[in-house]
C-alpha cells in the first residue's frame, strides 16, 4: 500500500510538473483611439416656402411650425448656433438688408468669423465659453430627445406695405418690399464647445 501511495504521489508530482512546463504566456496590448464625433442631421425638407396671397397673410404673418428638425449626435461637449449666410434677402427685384433683424442675424452682425461664433451669435444650444452650463453634454439624439433634438418654427410677417418689421435699415425706393420672390439661406452650425 505504501508502495502504491508513493507511486501515486510521484505520478501526481510528475503531472503537475508536466502541466507547468506546458504553460506559456504572450501579451497583447490593446489600444483605443476615441475620436470626437459631431453629427448634425436635418431630417426635414430644407426648403421652407411662404406664399403671401391675402391681406391677412401680410398683416398677421405666416407660421411654419416644426419646419426644420435637427438631431445632434456628439461624443464631446457642443454648441449649436444659427445665422443667415448673407446680409440681404436675395430677390428677383433687389436686395434688402436685414442685418438688424431681431430674430435672425445676418452674416455681418452674427459674430461668426470663419465658422467660429462670438458672444453676440444666436445660439440654439450652448454659448461661447467652456464653463459649466455653457455647453451641452455628449449624447445621441435618439437617447436624449429633450436635449439633442430641435424643432425650429419659422414666422414671417411682412406687414402692409411689406417693410420687414424689426429692421431699422431703410429699404430701397419706394421704401417697402416689392412683389417678387425673396430667399435666404439659414446656416445651422454644430461645433465643439468653444
């Protein structure tokens, strides 16, 4: 019995020794490069058309609710701002400056230079500065609809005669907007928190 026990112990020691000798280790280093992502998606038709064809349309204005829907997906803190790409309404008749409008700033008074906003820029979310409360946190529009989805309403009220209310700039002769087709481009810009 003693002999059997010694043989069993010797075999067990050999098995452990053999197992230890068959072990080897290699190391793999896994790295991760996290790239900042800023993605702005307009999920509605980018063309918003207004047709003024009655006196009440001119006097009361026309409102287009939810005319533009914007979704923000970001992995970094961000700001979102808007401005017109020009200082003038473009028209088939003439151009009229709207640079002093209260609701939408033109290119010159928007404060945007080279795509970078200033304190005077109209922000939809965030503002100039990196302190707490001056930007929006990373997140996806689908998971954060309260903070990362925007629905923009447009309202135009030309009045009679059409003078572009809230503007202090005098219109070219005869001093009011003539019938015709007017258009402008609104720029929505998503940037990393400034």
